[in-house]
C-alpha cells in the first residue's frame, strides 16, 4: 500500500509541476519578463528547481524497498517516465527563459524580440 501511495505522490508531484511550468512559459510568451530583463534570474531559479526536483524524485524512488520494486516493476517504469517528462518540461522552460530578449520602447503595443542564443 505504501508503494502505491509513493507512486501516486510522484504522479501528482509531476502533474502539479508540469502545470506550474506551463504557466511560467505562458507568462514568458506575453514578454513582460523579457521587457524588464528579468528572464535570466528566473532561468537561474528554474535550474535550481530542476536539481531539487531530480533529488526529490530519486529520493522517492529509493524509499521503495527492493523487494517491492520487483513486485511493482511496471509502476516503476511509470515513475521513470514521470521523472523524464518532468525533466523535459523543466529543461524546455529553462530554454525559454534563457533566450536573449531586446526590450521594446513601444511596449506593450510592440512586444520585446526574443531569440535563442
């Protein structure tokens, strides 16, 4: 039962963080962060978040006893794919915030121009 709870916790953790990252990327698209040149600090925080997320996911996986891992091998695949999906979402978000942006003198009529470095 504990193993099922751990898997459910990780699934929920992944879903919540993917929603959060989608919101953060959505806000960057409107370019207010780019206009005021605060994308670099946000990218730095996201990189720290990525390390914390990985650490948490690995710790959660290692809480599952070895005997239980054999019994729930299909669910462990789910854990690995969840972790991979979350890593991808975090990396994509960081990539968006690492773009070089030129503020617009006519903001918000004309949005900043951003491009990957």
